[in-house]
C-alpha cells in the first residue's frame, strides 16, 4: 500500500515533464498508476469478504503517536476501488477532453494525480494525524483543480470559496482528532476498538470531527461550495464531486458510526442535517437550467441521503450507506462525463438551448439513460437496490434507533427526497437529450460533434451500474465485515426483489410522485418561484466575506501606516512587556559567567565598540562597516568557544551580507539625514533611546534566564558520540543539520526557497526581463557592456579570474569534506555564492551571467528536489524518511572510500544556498543596475 501511495506522488512529480513531451497522451500513461491500484484492490476482495485486513506500519515519531499506519478493511476497500477505478477512467477521459496543445496540461496532470494519491492515502490511513494530513492535501489540491483556469474570475472565486469552507471544517476536525487521540489513541483501529469514555470532552471532539466531515461532503449549511465548484473542468467534477473528495466526509461518518453513533448530537448532525440537505438539494436541482448545476445540486441531495443513512448506526442502515456510496459514485460520474461530452460537442450546457441530441448521439444517450435511471432508483439497476435498502433501513429504525415521530419523519424525508430525485433525473434526460419541439429555442437539432473516445469511461461505468444491480449477494458479502460492527438485527441481503414490502411501496410512491412532478414542471416551477428563501447560506457567506474584507481594510489602515519606526516600536514593546516582563521577574538568583578567558572579554569589548560606532556614524557606509565588525567579532567568539564550523559559517554569511548592504546603499543617500537641533532634543529622541536600551536589556535578561532555566542534562552532550555512531560523521554540526535534525533543515531550506522567490518578485517588479532564460541573457551580455570603461579595474578582473576557480574547488571541498571536517553544504554554497559575487563586482551583470549561465530558480528547484528525494529514498529500501546509510567503495588509485547517503541531502542544501546567492546577486546587483539605467534614460 505504501508503494502504491508513493507511486501516485512520484507520478505526480514527473507528470509536468511528461505532459511537456507527449502532451495529452500523458494522461494515458498516468492512468496506469490508479489502474494498478485498482487491480491490487480487486485481488484483495477475497480477504476482505472473509473479514481479513491488510496492515502496514511505519514508525515515525512513536513518542507523539505519529506513526504512518495503513489499514485495508471492507470500508477502505470500497472507497479505494472508487478512488482508483474512477480516477483511472477520469484520466483516460482527459486524454480526449483537453486540447492537444493546452498550455495548462503540465500543471493539471500533476495536481490531478497528486489528488488521487492524497485521496487514496485518506481512505487507507489508520492514524488520525495521517488522515488529517491527507484530508488537508485533498483540500489544497482541489483548490488548484477547481481554479484550473485562473484567468476566469469564476474559477478563482469558486476555488477560494471551496478552500475557505472546507478549511474551516478541517480546522475544527483537527481539534477533534487531537482530543480523540489524546483521550484514546491516535490509531484509528485502536480508538474504534476501545473508544474514549463518554463525556463532554468526547462529545465535543466527535462534534468537531463531524463539522469537518459535513463541510467536506457539502451538507447544509455548507452545501453551497459544491455547486460553485462546477466552474472546474468536467473531469474534475466527475472525479472529485462524484467519486472521491465529497465522499471523504461520508467515509468519516461511516468510519466513526460503530463507536460514536450514540454520542449526544450525533443523530441531529448526521440524520437531521442529512435529510435537510437531501430535500434542499433536490428542490434547488429542479430550478436549474444548466445541466451541470442540476447534477451538482443533485449530488448535494444524494450526499445528504448518504450522510443520514450512515449516521443511523444500525446494520441495515450501514449496509444501505455502503450501497448508496457505490451506486452514487458509478451513476453520478457517468452523468458528469456525459455533461462534459455534451459541452464539448455543442458548446453549451443550457437545457433550453439543447435540442435533439439523442438522435445524434445514441450511445451517449443510452449510457446517460441507464445512469439517470439508476439515480432515480429504477429497477433493475444498482441505484434501485441501494434506494430500496435505504428505505427498508429507515422503516426498521422506527422500531429501534429512531423510535416515534422522529423515525417516521426520517422515512417521510427520504421519500420526499427520493421523489425530488426522480423528478430532476427526468428533467436532466429531457433537457439534455429530448426533442423538445415547439418548446425548444431552435427548430432544428443542436449541432453536436465530439470524439467517440470520450465514451470509454462512461460506457464502462454505466455497464457496471447495470450489472451491479444483479449481484446484490456479492456486495452484501463484501460489505458484511463492516456491517457486523454495528448494532441491530441482520439486514436483508441487497437484491432486486424482496417481495411486496413497505420499502417497495415507498419506492413506488417516490417514482410515481417524481414523474408527476416532472409532468407538472411548469406549475411546479411557478410554485418554486413564489416560495421565498428564508436563509440563503451562500448569501450569508458572501456577506460575511465582504464584512471581513472591510474589517481587514480598516485594521490595515489603522495599523499599517507605512512607518517602519512605528512597526519596530510596536514589536519591541510587545517583546519588552511580555517575554521581557517575565524574564525580569525570573532574573533574581540567576548565575552569570561573563567570560572563560580574557580573550573573550577583549572580543566582546570589540563587538560592543563596533555597535556603538555603528549607531554614532553619520555616513551609511561607515555604519554598515561597523555593523560588519560586530559580526566578525561574533565569529571570533565562536572560534574561541571551540566551534570552528560556526565561526566559518558566520564569517561567510557576514561577508556576503556586508557586500549586499553596500550594493543596496547605491540607491540610498550617502549620509543619514541630520535632524534639526530642536528635533534632536525632543521627546521622540529620548523615547527612541529609552526603547532601544530597554529592548537590549530585555533580550539580555531573556538570554540569562533561558540559560539558567535548564533542569536536565542537555541532549546535545550525546551528539558527538551519536554523530559518529548514528550519523557516521565526525563533524557534529554538519551531522546535526543533515541527519539528527534533518527535518528542521528541510523546513529551513524550504523557507529559503520561498524567501528567494519573494526577493526576486520585489526587485524585479520593474525589470521583468531580467530573469529570462540564460541564453537570452548571455546574448544580451555580448552586446551590452555592463561596466563603463572608466569604472573597470584590470587588476580586480584579473585577480577575480585567478581565484574564481580556486573558490569553486574550495566550495566543493567544503561540501564533500563537511561530514568529517569543517564545512558542509551550507558553507560550501556560501563560498560559491561569494565567488559569483566577486565576478559581479569585477565585471558587472554580464560577467555574472557568463560565470553562471543558468536560472537561479532552476538551481533552487533542483536543490529542493534533491533534498526531498534524498529524504524519501530510504522508504524504497524499507527504511524511514531521512534515514542515512554508509556505502563503502574501493576505487582504483583512490583506495577505500566511505560515502554517507546524508551527503545527497547536503548536496541539495548546497544547491539551494548557491541558488539563493545567485538570486540575491541578480536581484540586488543586476536588478538595481537595470533600474538605475532605466532611471537614467528617463531622466
């Protein structure tokens, strides 16, 4: 299972490149991954039917209960089949849905495949935290898929709406899962076997988890995001909103029902809101002229039905919920695919504009009729079997879980919702395919032309819908391991005929009532128009977002006045009052050792003098130089404390920063503005001095208190021994960065990449052509000398060319020797960055582009990719993430060589630092040069 999950994300990673090479045929290649998953799941059918489970366990952070556990039972098997099977067919459908040269294919292929992997991980996860991670991944990927066309405001608005609503539910769910994990177990199977004790805390946790499930599955009052998401391409709707994402909430309800269906509020949130959603969705579906929106509201209605049945908590209701999940995924994905074909063939989805499609597309018509009939619950289709089992379970619940009036209200609600379902199913077929005669806007059939290859996915799924109704016994046996965990008597097997039963009578009432509603659609439409909407959830959401935007504008205007001193003063005051105040109360009794040797005191005095002179200097360049002395003094302190690695890194960082400061000073006045004497004596000057002195004292106090607060022996004392035995290296600092604390480093380098992107965006806002391909920059550099003759230094250029390659060799030495000697990827990358900086100082931006004819973004991305691959590679060999190993080789002439796999991770760090340095030099060096030239031309 782990390999199947990993295969999805690997496929997602290579999908953009694959799409660039073979265009839309890449969908067929990518479809093999979910197809292989489907085949594996089918092979597990026998074990699932016998009540067996497949379990995989990867220990991650056992102290925090963070283990990567996967578990395949009956419920996971069903959802996995839908996620992988429909996903594979959706990818096949995409191969003919998109244009051959669609420029967005590279992004869509990767995100769609990654979503399929995240959804598969969600249903297989047996750990609450892992489930939540996959849950949020589906939210993020669905946001990108819904907003597939960012140029259209409808896509952006719908994607944002879906993201905000489902993220709100996800945050509530996070709190609930943490409470359940802390009170019981983070292992889902263990928690369900031994639920936490009943009480207010458990009730709160379950309600919060249900909020997340209800938002994901578009239940009232969160239902409005799903119709809005129809701005997405049709394959996205067929997959996310029929077979996968919207089923995530249903999955959670079904998963938790055996253990928590008797928790206070459970039935209100699941059965109550589910029935309300079923009726509201069906009512709204009958008002739609857009056939895709009609299906969207129909999906909302049927999700409500599934939620209600899943929440009842009896064996019969559980079996019915399984059947509904299966049947809905089959027929609704077919109908969405059908809408896509009609839209591609005619250019419209408006049922008032569609006319005579049935005569032009008979295969498509038959496919849609089968699926719509299943949606309406007509025999002999699987939709009929599922609906009849749902009605039978509701009738049975009136004598058990839902006694009295409540139980019969549930029955009435299901019949009313089913009646609306029949009516909008008929409206869909009539609107999409019928020859409307005089009622149509055009006397001739609507022109239709679409590829027959688009029929592959809907025909296969429609055939499954037809066959599925005749194998009810098979479905019953496969679903029985889950059904057995619920309360109540054993239910009837899923079948087309159970005799003359109340459920059959109710089903007939729903079918007849729905057909009558459709027949009287004109007067019913007038009735709907006259019924006021008491509460419109979407309008409430929009008003809330407008109010929130307005509030944000007002707060921004109040707090963001554009004054840097005000921002700094606010930050300093908060630090002074809160942590500074706490440190001041804990300071008495703290022990301070000022220095170990006199040399440390001398260096400290040197640092203090540099800081004072930096404040007193009136020339900006002088002030920067004095600030640099404090940094070099700090490096000397590191060296005196026996930390040469830190000292080297500090020197390199300080040197690089110092030169960048000087580059930026070119855009600033030479001297600080001299304030009038009256202003220098004002209260403002006194206030600034007092605040600066106070914040310095507060930071000192915090440092002293933190150093004295240790109550246990530092874990770092074990690092020297562990670095060699565990990390296979003698450089403790480097082993800590790339092995012991590699997760922290991975996060930090990700932040570095984001920072580099921000720097380029800010500086290049005026010079959009600077970060073009290296070929174009190279050609421009040949034509335009970037340093005037009078400013060129032959000595500097010659010296630079002499030391440049030496610095490259030094950077590589630091990289490869850093695991055992002073150095490492970070220090090596800084040395190479300084080498590039020197080339720029000697010859300007043309010299820099000659030295580094490559995009900084490419180097940054390559570095992050190398580090990520190095982190995940151990999983392929049965190890854990970021686990390191030693490879020993005997090379001719070289002798015995010992390589540690952590070096690969360090190479990624090296590339990221080099990319960041190149990005910064081009931004603050070449970018400012370009701006200065533009300003000169304008002047």
